[in-house]
C-alpha cells in the first residue's frame, strides 16, 4: 500500500509540472533590423513562461542559411523567401516586424533633412551616373541649397543583407534602368 501511494504521488508530481519545465530555449537567427524588438519580446516571454529565447542578429542571409539547415527554431529575414524555397525546405513565413530603409546623407554645412532626393535620383547615384552633390539632378530638387561640388561617396553592405534587398527592390520600382541593369 505504501509503495502504491509513493508511485501515485510521484506520478501526480510529474504530471502536475508545467510544460515549461520540460521546454528548452527557443533559438533564432537572422536580420539585424528586428533584434531590438525581439530582445524585448524574449524578455517578456521568459518572464511569463520561463522559456528563454536566444536570437543571433547575424543578417538575413545567415538566418536563411541556418533555418534551411535546421540549426535554429526560426529564421528572420527582411527578404521574403520564394514559394518554391518554402516548399522545398518545409518552411512557413509570416511578417513579424515592419520598418523602413532610409538613405543617410552626411554633408558639411547641410542641415539634417535639408536635402531632397527622388527614387530615380537615388538609383542614378547608386548606378554611378550622378557623382557630385551639385549635379543638376540633385540641384533641381534642392533650389536655394548651396550644394558642394564634392564627390558622392556611396556606402553599402556587402553581406547577405535583407536591408540591401529592400532598398534595391525599391530602386527597381522607381528606375527602369536600375531594374534592367541590377534587377
């Protein structure tokens, strides 16, 4: 009788443990953009469930590689996967965070927000067609602004960046030449 009561007590104790006692931490990797919000969500989720989340903000390309290799529980990318990729790798995707990409200008003597550029002019800058800040294409958009005759220095990421994809994808929509040459 004592042995049966002991077994029943142990079984009841095991069954009453919460699921989170058996759960392991969630791991993810990918885009750097959503990291700050994922960190806040992870903190709140752990406080509520006891389950931690380890998110490695290594870039969209790295996140895609890791989720396809099944080395993480989830991957994050600014660039959506194509339906055939999802099917091939048995993945599902859905949006979690939304944001924008903004080019940054650093010109001595020019106030923040003072320069205006169109998508077409941005494409021409990145195509190497507009090379100076006082180019007529920029000057016509910024009447009354004393633009320097200095070179435009274009800086961009070279890794598998979802942000680069978003920016380049935008340029394909505003510049037929960009779409034809870079796509």
